C-alpha cells in the first residue's frame, strides 16, 4: 500500500497533474494500492485519515 499526499501548491498545474496520475497508474499496475490524501486531510482531518488507513490495513 502507498499513501499519496497532495498539496495544491505542487499539484495545481497540468504537468504536475499528469505526472501524478501517471505515477499512481504505474504503482497500481505493479500491484500497489494507493490511498490519496490532501494536505488538508493531513493537517485538519487527521481522524479521517487514520480511520481510512486503518480500514485499508484491516
């Protein structure tokens, strides 16, 4: 499993958006399960993030 943390500052342009989607697709093709979260999830929604990761690991 992989956790992807996206912040708008570094992921707002078309190039960054495409690069991120390509990376996630490549990880999925290799058998990885990717959980994408936002910077807001990491800083303001910690209980949601923890609950989601816990469910994924169960």
